[in-house]
């Protein structure tokens, strides 16, 4: 019983920064692994980052390359993705996801709840 809503998407120039956020209305937020995925037009959903119960992050190093930072605030039931040095290739719909399990996952099918997504567009 978890509902997720993303916010913070928008239009940014290449090299700029943006922070997308995810708010959860469900209980026991701290017991969920939280993840961020993205999907560009004509492409499959791609793992971006995840964060464990205790706050240990996992990143897709092939695409993020140290530019993104995931964080969570269990007291406020929120998770954030800080995106710096944005590139046009980062343009996509960004989705927040929650997994009711202990370990983090890079596989979309292993997440139980999803937000509706927020559009991030990076211009060249």
C-alpha cells in the first residue's frame, strides 16, 4: 500500500542541474528500497539509481558517471535524485519506484510500486 508521486522535472540546458523528488504516502517508508528509472522515446526503461533502507546508494555507472546523487529522508517519506552536468542524452521520463524487499535491484520487474513519472528535457 504505497503511492508515489514525482516532481521537479522540467527543461534545462546542457550542463545545468535539476533535482527530481518522490513523495510517498504509504507507511513504513524506511522498509522500502527506493529506485529511480528513466525511459526515453523508443527506448527501454533504464535503471538510474537505488538506495537501501540504511541509505547506501547504487548507481548505473555507465550512464550516470558520478553526475547523479540519490538520497532519502525517511522521516519525510521522500527520495531525491540530484542531477548535475546534464546532457541531452539524459532526456527522458523519470520514474520513482519502491521495492518491498531488503536488497537493491536494477531490474524494473522487481519493484512493487511506481509513480506516474516526471519529464526531464535537456536542450543542447
